[in-house]
């Protein structure tokens, strides 16, 4: 995260083609965080909304042989193979039962390609001030994937660092599965033509 952010604005009274007005420099630590809050395996967690490409209902997934247990399958998202990760299995939580509200959170900017998280349900999008986030110690979560905790109402929410959910070797293996699935999707689309 940068040390300072310069806020630029355009007055509603200015013409759209006029230059942006430079505002004050603000430390990112005072800007609020917007979080996608979800439930998985009896826990409540959140990820920064800037890592969320889309939130979609559960869809039919391809399940090629040899998938690791932490993968539910591969989502065909408009011709792009997206691995679907089960956080309940990765974090050894209670087994998640797929249901009416099972949801996929398609993430961006986390790995080489997209990754989707299978969650019980997305409950809300919240804005939280940085001052309301209690940092989690570096050695209090595996691979430092939990970076903070906050409360909304009486609910404790664990903030996850999306880039740290998987180890580097796991991301590499996931990328290989994704490439394999992408090749298969292309082969099937060529055969249909």
C-alpha cells in the first residue's frame, strides 16, 4: 500500500472535459475498507472488495479426476476455466453442505488467473474504518492469511488477505490445474465448431 494517496475530484459544476482538481494527500490508513463478508464452515470472514470480481450463485462445475480435496471443481465462466476453492477444507472447518445460498466469490488479483471461493453465503458488503480493525499477529494464522478482526454489530469478522490464502506452491499447482482445464475447454469448443 502506498504511503500517501492524492485525492482528485471534479466538481459537479465543472464541465466533464475539465481537468481534475488535486486534493489533499491522505494516508491510506485513514481511508475506510470495503469488505465482502461471507460465512463458511460456521465462521464469518471477509475479503477486500477490490479483490472481488463478482459474486455469483453456485453453478455446475467440472470435476476432472485428480483434483485435490480443497478444490470443489472448475467453473466455466464465459469460456475461462476458474478453479473453485473450498475454504472449509483448506482451513479444516466444519464440512460445508452445498445449499440454496451456496455462493461463489470470483476473485481477481490474487493469483495468475481467477480463483473462486465456495462459501455458504455472502451476507453483506460493509465499510469499516482502519481504526476499527484489530491486527492479527503474524504468527497467529497459517501463512498470515488472517490479517485482522473487526466487529459489525455483535458479529466478529475475520479479515483474510486473499493473496495469502494459498502458499506459493499451492498457487503454482492451482495454476497448472487451471491451464489444463483451460486447454480442455478450448478442445471442446473447437470440436463443437
